[in-house]
C-alpha cells in the first residue's frame, strides 16, 4: 500500500511540475508581443507618391484665397500629411489687393489641407497700399490656410 501511495505522489508531483513548466512557457513565449519587423515598420511610413513642381489653390466663394507652390511635395500615408520642399505661399489673391509672399526651406501640409507648418528660414514679405510694405524672418510659422469666418 505504501508503494502505491509513493507512486501516486510521484505521478502527482510530475503532473504538477509539467503544469508549472507549461504555464511558465506560455507566460514568457506565447503571450510575449511579437517584435515589429523594422522593414515593415519603415515601409508603413514610406511615401506613397511625390509631386514635382507642386501648385495648389485655395478657393472660396469670392475666388482665390491663396496659392501654395513647392519644388516637391512628398505624401506620407501613415498620418496623411505632406512634406514640402521650398514652399512659397501667396495669400490674399484679390483683384487690386496686395499679396503677402511667404517663403521657407521646408514645410508640412496637414491632412485636412487647412493648415501648413513652415520651417527653416521662413521669410514673410508683404506690400501694403501706396507701395509701403515690410519683411520678417523666423524659423517656424504655422498658418491657417482657410481661416474660420
């Protein structure tokens, strides 16, 4: 009887040990998050198209509101925004009005198309009535292309 009880204890101990090993294996191997492949992560943020000599017009009910030009526009699908190389923004394109010209080395056009962030060597040149005008420079400028009325 004593040998049967010992065999029973041994079998029970082995089953218990197997369960502990199985649970540890599942905890550390099966439940671990898979590592992201750096190639697939980079590919997800790769540009999906380029436009050379990009030009865009913002139009309202009264006509042109702004004109945006860039040497190159690169679209990124992951966050649906576009990188602009050497953007040039012309605002207030009204008949008889004096436009404001804004230049930069680079910029970002955001997904809704209502806002642009100009960066690096931003220059603002405006001409007022009677030939008076002004100029300003900065490193960054955020512009609402379609201001709310």
